C-alpha cells in the first residue's frame, strides 16, 4: 500500500494471540509491523544487565530489538515491571507514534496502542482469551524452547502480569471505547485472522 498512512492498533493481554494476528494482518495487507512489547522487553533486558530503566529506554534503537532472544519468561517479567514506570513509557511514545505514521500502512500491537499511542488509529482490535488458555499456549511455547516451567507456574505468571498491566496508573491495559473485541479462546489462528481481515476491510480506503 502506498500513499497516506493507515494505522491498525492491536491490543490485548499476554498470549492472547495478538502477535500472531498482527503479523498475519501485516503480511496480508503488506503493512509494516511493530511489536511494541519488544521495546519494553529490550528495556527490561537492559535492567537485568544492571542498567537503569529510564536510561535504557532513552538509549533504545531499532537495532537493539534484533539482538538476542527477548521472549524469555525472565525478560517478560522484567518488561512488565519497567512498563509501569511513567517516564519509561513517555520515552518510548515518540518511537511508536513515528512508526504508526509511516506511509504504506502500519500495524502496532501492544497494550495501550488504541488508547494512548494511536487513539486515532483507523482500526482498533482488542485480542483476548481466557487466562487458562493463554497460560497453556505460553507453557507450550516456553517448553518448546527448553524452559523448565510448570503449567501452574505459567498460569500464576499470566495472572500476575494481567493484574500489573491492568492496574498500573499510567496507560493501563484496557480496550479502547471503539475497539472491536476479538476473543480467541475457541478460535483457530485461521478463524481469528479471518475475523480480523473482515473488520479491517470495512475500514480500508476504497482506492486501495
């Protein structure tokens, strides 16, 4: 797609499927994609290395997002902790908004895209699923990577992270008032993507 920007905001809790859906949407419509959670994971990883959270956020570059595995359970928890710091969130806002305005269309997924980062996004989706289903997905993902975790431990982590993300004072995770809810609890990836495509197609400019 060329011409004016077209922004799709996809929010939701951990392991709801928003990353998979976002990548599928970006590929289908040939839009650029940004997993904004990676920004916080990159900052979280730096804090585990001994750096201050704000220092790490202010020094973040796109290249850092490609360095090493950012999807470990330890980094996920560190990311959730730095994400509650207002100064960290503020430092990363400009990075995300600049990406959203790029010509050719952009898909951003995270937890506050439709409410804070891109409140005027052309399409807003809030992807969710039951905590039990999300924990099982995350458990299988981590186990496949060789992580030594139990189902109970992963479920506890998911619930803890949900609470922290939803209850933080700055940019809490919640659906935007005009977001379309997409519950993937009982949906296959293909079915979830089909629903997402349907919503987006109703908003695309007729000239596309």
